[in-house]
């Protein structure tokens, strides 16, 4: 009897003691695939009770007294949430093992063509900024006729107006002029040299699947021109389900755009077809009788044919034609299409014809052969009062690459040849024609040294028939200590052969430019590097947070400088010192249910270290801030509010401009096959004419204007998107 009583008391005591002692529980949260700790993963019981896993993946969850059962939710950004129920006290050994799986949408491999690899974008040494379908749709709503808006709102990228009469814009990455950025379409460098003029303004975004941006030198794979970085525009490819997309857009500034895209394939054959038409009236918001937006008439046609001989091979042939006329200047002169001594008019006529051929043969996941060939014919004429310029460019690109290896070690070997022939027309007395031929071989390897560390190294050897040999090494390191943090460090060399087609000569419409000494100049050479840190985490089921911090540095030796001689002619010379660009980029993203908040900041310190200038590069803002708030209900609504700040800049005469903000709002409503949108761009009506009297209507030399702020001000655009797919 006494023994039984003592036994009962003992059991009760142990139970009470155990319950009282169960004031916390530990979980070890790991990646199911490789058992790496998920630092930053959360274990939550309620909105006010949760724990975050440390570097070892262990989360210590405190329990409320008197509770005999808990329901714990385990979550981490990019991983499928798990919900588990436990009875208290917990008898199993602690910490309790929790294995989490990546969500299927995150596990889907993104094919990044700029690296010529099909690895997951998050796990490669090269830092790539990726704009997918949703982002492209949002930017297309803001500006349907060209990609300037798409690029301008990326951190560290500036779209610089180089001609107020033609509204031409040039892309600047990290403070370097547009000629140092390689612009690609489906991996083909078809917008360069003479054809680089007006190219940004002639590329509609509707047929794009994704946009890839690499900042810093990437010359190993794409040649010396990719000093500041490269932008690759990737087209939509046909699938078995037919796709038809029509976009109609109208702006308050008198712009009308109609874009159409269709695609379809069967077992052996596929086709895609893109057509775009844009009609823009001359627009003068400040009533100075000079067009801030020129009159534009443009048609683009792009059919692409696909042939699939087998399941592992593909032949692609693409044709492109863009035909455009731009009239900018005095409004009366635009109406009559005739310039005079006191009515400035610039007439730009361009014709862009090209073809691209790609053959791909894949033997397995690790072995692939790609052969490419393209041919471009581009002609442009500029007519002004008492001045005219015309020329044509014929360029070709041929390349063969072979990829092989394994997941642990992969190789890309390749060779290419590029020809660039420019013939100046007979409208000027000058003859600045040239013919250049560049050939190169390259090799790149990616080695996965461990689950956490990988290295990418490459080497390119180019030969230009005018400027000789160029050796271009590059290396990139990748370190992933846990699932929350990644680190990237990269550096490489680059070069750029002299050319008369720059931002400065575009402003002059190539007037008075001498090229007699061009072959006697030295090629520009560069070295630079990037370092970035990426962090991501989740808080409960509804909150996610990510941070990317980038540091960059580039030095350009023997930069080309446009100088004016006593007889009022312009010519290029190699500067006595370098151009250097350094700075940082910060990108934050916070999501809560249907809300997304983006914040970015760019510090760009570009200096001209020659002729005792050693000061900030003109028309290059040192500080840029962007913030975007998006509310999106999948398949129904997308609302966006954005604001962008640009700090003070220096004019070419080294005087200082004002700083300014641009604020916009966008609303899109989706139905089954129809989307309706309305965009209020720059509704604060920030424009340069509000800061200073630019009075271009009375000027016969608008190229002398330093454009440092928007010219067009507040513009509203709206339209519809019809999308049919089966």
C-alpha cells in the first residue's frame, strides 16, 4: 500500500516537473537536399511567439506556461512552409530535426544566356540582375514604345539624353558612357558603332521574355566593349500552346503605339512574329516653340522561324526590320518639314535590317554546341539647315562555342569574328569611312570546389587589324556560407577601340568632326572589379526581406576625349590621365502578403583624372535614390507608386544643377484575357524648363544644351493588353 502510494507520488512529481521544465523547445532546421543549416529560418507558434534560426540552423522557441499542445510553423524564403503539431512535454531528443524543401517555382532553373550556362542564377559566381516577365510587363505599361524606362529604373543605370532634337538616349552603367556597355539581343551584339545611335529608342519591350544585366567587365565572353557591363534582351520563344498578345497605348503627349506578338510551335516547326507601330506628335510642354519630344513615325517587323530536327537540336532564323523618321526642332519647321535661318529642324531617317541564325546541338545536360551568325545593315541620314550627314554600316558576327564538363567543373570554349564596315555618304565633304575586323578566342571554366564555394575563371585573346592584340583575363568567386548569405567577388580587364560614334559626337550630329588621326590613337584599356553581399530571410509566413550590397570600381586608361582645335573642328585625343568610377549600390526588398516595397540607392563617383580636372564627370549624378511600393493581387490588380531622386550634377561648364524628384503612379486591372492600365508618369511635372530657361525655340544650336533633367514633364498614358493562349 505504501509502496503503491509512493510510486503514484513519484510519477506525479516527475510529470509536474517535466511539464514545468518544458518552457522551451529547440529545432534544427536544415535544407533537405544537402543538410546545410537554414540560418534565418523561423519557427512560430503565434504572431507574438517565434524564434529565428542561427548560423547552425537551431531555433530556440520559448513556450507559454500551462500549454500542453503547440502548432509550429516553419518557414524560410524560397522554401515550402511546414506546419507540425507537438504534444507537451516533448519526449524526443532535442533539437528536433526539421528538413525543408525549396519551393518548386524557386527550384526551376533560370537559363541565363549571358553566362552561356543553365545554372540557377542564384548559385553562379557572376552577379546578374534579372528582369522576368512580370517586371517587363510592368515597365511596358509605363513605356510601350521603347526600353528606355525599363533600363532607367534599374539601380546604377542612367539614361542620358544625347540629343534634345532627336530625343536620343544613351545607357550609362555605373557612370561610364554608353559606348562602354555591350547591348545584346538574344546573345547577338547587333547595336554597336554607327548602329548604336537611336537603338535604345527603337526597341519595344513586348516580345521580351527576360532582360539580363551584368555590371562590370564581362569581356571574356563578349569582347572588349563590355567594360561598364552588358545588357542582354531575351526574346520569347514559341511553345506548344499558341500565344497571341496585342498592346494598344495612348499618351497625353500625343504618342500612339500598337504592338503585336504571336508564337506557336509543333513537333518540328515553330514561328514567332512581332510587329510594332509608333506614331508620336511633336510635344512642347513649356511652350517655347521647340519640341521636347520629336515627331516620330516608326514601324518594326520581326519574324522568327524555328526548326527542331530532333529533341536535342534547334535551328533558329530571325529577321528584323525597323524603319523610322524623326523630326525635332522648331514646331513651325516640323509642320512644314523645312528649316530656315531662324527655324531649327533636324530630320533623322533610319533603316535597320538584320538577320540572326543560331544552331544548337545538345548531347546531354553537360555537352552543347552553339553556332551563331548575324548580319546587320544600318543606314541613317541627318538633315539640318545648311548641313547634312548620311552613312551606312554593314557588320557581321560569327561565333562557335562548345560547352562540356560536369556539375562540379564546366567549360565553355569558343571563337568569334566581328567585322564592322562604315561608309560615309556624299552629303558631306568628309570621308570618315572605316573597315575593322576583330577575331577572338576564349575559354571559361566554372569549378564548384565545395557546396559553399565556387570559382569562375576565363581568358580571352582578341586581335584587331588596326590596334593589335588584347589579352583579357577575368575571375569571379562565389561563397555561400549558409542559405541566407552569398558573397561574390569579380574582376577583369577590358578594351575599346577608338570610334567616332560617341555621346559627344551624337550631340554634334557629327558636324565638324575630323577622324584623320583615329588609327594613330591608342585603344582604351580598363580594369575593374565588383564585390557584392546578398542576404535574404523570412519572418513568419507573410514577411520576407532581402538585401543586396554592391561595391564597384573601374579605371579606364587612355580614354578618348573630344577636343576643339582653332579652326573650329573637333577631333579625338587620348587623355593624359584615366577616368575612374567607383561607388556602391544598395537594394532592399520587403514583402508582406500582397505588398512589395523596393528601395535602392546608388553612389556613383566618376572622376576625370586628366588636365588637372580631377572632378566629378559632367551630367553624372553622384547620388540616386529610388523607392517603389507595389500592391498586387495575382490575376486581378497591380498598383504601383514610385519615387526617384537625382542629386545635383555638374554641367559641361562645371556649373552645378539643381536636384530633383520624379514621382509616378500606375494601376493595372486584369480580367480573363484583357488587361486595362493607366500610368501617371512624373505627375509632379518635374522638367528642366522649370529650373532654367532653356529657350530652344530661338536657338539654332540645341546640341549645346546640357540635358540633366526630364524635358517632357508630366505624361499620362493608358491602354489595353489582349492576351490569348491555349
